[in-house]
């Protein structure tokens, strides 16, 4: 059991003085996220840019990507592992955007929760103006096998990690990305989580998750993932089999409309995802169907997660029809 607990003594390590003494203050109150006491609506994308032929993240196209994001009204980027290049954070800040930094549980001691090394990153960048909040884990509730088949081990580690961050950073909330709606065990064991991110794939209508959340918690929430891919594994619901940007665009438009219609409960969304990821199935140099995602039967409109086709832009940064739907939604929800 001890291996699942964050080593609190790490707090005693030297604290970095920070990179920006005038960074924005992010807080949570009345179910909402605030930046400098002004409500902040997350209009975001999940971002894991992997070049053609590779399986490693690269920020070589960052400036082009930021320009496309700004044109679409995107104000927030969610990444799945810490950004260790300070110039990347600086450029995100210069674009007047925020970033949600995620930490994994076991990343071989590289800024992960298991080793406790994640806290070194928090100490180093806690005063960087680009940071919106910290996020711990990504739908780990779908993987009890990682925690001796007992999710209470994960939730205990999660809560301890959030407490550790709270002790050294009073100006950024702590979130987690849960697979769909958290259950009573998750809520009971994680009182230190300020914002509950939820990866929600309920076809093209996440509406029910907002009322379900309001019935069990008064904390802030946002959709850490939602969206659709641009490949139909079969002809269904009026959409033809094969590459189908219109299916993705229609689903995206409806998902965003329902999300922003519930701003009294939901603080926004980081749509999955910004760019196609060709490394997820088959060859890294070809755009393949297939891939795997847990609990993916709710993916519109074929119930199949074709993992390489989720981008709102393709691998060459050409905007898809879904990009237009995002721009229309995000620029109208000010």
C-alpha cells in the first residue's frame, strides 16, 4: 500500500522562486474557474503534437499551431505530460493562452506521482503565467489493474498528491481527468480535488452529465475530453463509411452547443483533439483506421474510436470541417 502514497517529505525540498512574480491568480468558487477574479470559460483543445513518422511529441510547429488555435478562439491547451521546455510555456503565454499541465502516475520517475517527482515541476513553474491548473491522471478509473485491482489505491494517491500541491501553490487549483462521472468512492476519497475534469463520450449529447454532476457535488467541473473522430467504420446515421469530416463536424457542433448551454455547471471543454495522431495505430507514417480507447462505444456516429482521426486539423495542419465548427462555437461564446 505504501507505494501508492505520495511522500509528503518532498515538501521540504527547496522551492523554486518562480518565473513570473506577477503571474495570474487562478481560483475556484461557486462551481466556476476564475482568473484574477474574473470567470474563465475553458475553450480548449487536447494537444499532443507528434510529427509524421514519429511517436514522440514535438513542438517544432508550435507557432503555427498557436496561430490556428487563436483564429479558432481557443484559449486553453491541455497536455498529457508536462512541458519541460520553458520556451514553449513562454510562447503559449505570449499568445495569451493558458495550459493545463497533466501528471501521470507512473512515468519511470519523470515528473510522476508514484516517485513524487511531479512536485519538482510544480515548484519550478508554479509562477509561470501560462499555467491554468494542475491535473493528476487521465481516466485511470478504467484501469484498476494498474493499482492491484483496487481503485481506492489510486484515489488515495491522487488525494495525497493534490494535498502536496496545495501546500506549495496557493494560486492554481488541482484537477483530475476522470473517465466519465466520478462515483461515490472517488468523491469520498478525493476531497482535495478542486476541479473534476471528465472525459465524456456520450454520443453527440453530453447534456445528462451536467445534471448528474450537480446532483452529487457542488465542485467545479469541465469536460477534459469530448468530441468525435473523422472516420466512419461503417455507414450509419446518414454518414458514409470511410473518411468523413462532416460526421465529425456535426457531432462537434452539437457537443459544444450542449456544453456551453450549461455554463452554470460546466466550466468549459478541452476538445479531443487538435491534430491527427498517426502514431496510434499501424505505421507511424500512414493514416490508419483502428486504435483503442476504453469505454468508446459512445463515440459518434459509429461507436468506434478511430484514434488517428481525432484532430480538428490533419497532420499537415490543414483545418477539417470540425475546425470550422469549433471556431464558430468558441468565438461566439465570449
